[in-house]
C-alpha cells in the first residue's frame, strides 16, 4: 500500500524530512531522537498534511489508508510511507528506519525537532537541576525551543534503544528478504 519513496529524494539536500499524521505523534518524537526533522501537528486534516508535505518536500508517514488513494501520493508527487497499525511507537520507528534504511544521526529535540547545540557547562549553572549539574559535564540547548538537555538517565535509555535498533539493522544487512518483524 502507498508509494515507494523516490530514491532521489534522499540524495538531494541532506537527510529526509518527515511529516507525521495526527495519530503518529509518538513516532515523530522518536524520529527526532534518531536525528530526523519530523513534523507533527495534533488534529491536522489529511488535506492540510498533504499540502504541507507537497510544499515543503517532506515525506508523509501515515497509518491512514484513504490518504494513500490521493492522486498526488499515487503518482509519487508527494512521497509517503504507510505505517502499519497497531505497532508500538518503537516498532513504528523500527519499521521506518528499516524501510528507508535510515542511518542514526545526532539527536534532535524530541519536543520540537530543533537541532541541539552544545553549551558550555558554566553557562547553565543557574538553570540546570543541581543533580544534573553535578553528574554531567556536557549540556545542549535546543535551537528551536531553547530547552536545556543533558545525558541523564532518560537520554541514556532513549539512546540505548536507538542503538539497539541500529544494531538490529546492521545484523540484517544482506538478509533484507527475511520479511516481517517477529511478533507481527
Ligand atoms: Zn526544542
């Protein structure tokens, strides 16, 4: 179901950028953690989603079957990937990473998708929670929303999940016809 993305889309102007349908907010957040610019808007209508993707050159990720019947998607004018329903957020991410052969990139802000820039520790003395300030030496600020981040346990959990997915994919290379995810 849906249209295979044009292979040239990935070669032009850097990594793929995405726009997720109204049901896939969790996937958008995980894609950002994996380093991808993934847009998401609560309650966005299909028409608006498609028009936005067309205008911005983003690939649509959606679990909405009827959306794939639209001519712009059928013709490949707008790239789109159908995300099977009833997958967990992490399995959705695994599916996308596998289908599009996405390498993991430096993480983006999971909240807004902004790029992260490292900031010197001495500049966050007043802002960082005392425990994080004591335990971490490196801090980053989101260039989009300004949120301060550090490699606490939450970050480490997310990173280890992502690395696990990356490792699974590497071990599958050369075995691309193995087919469906276990347990699906
Ligand atoms: Zn942000």
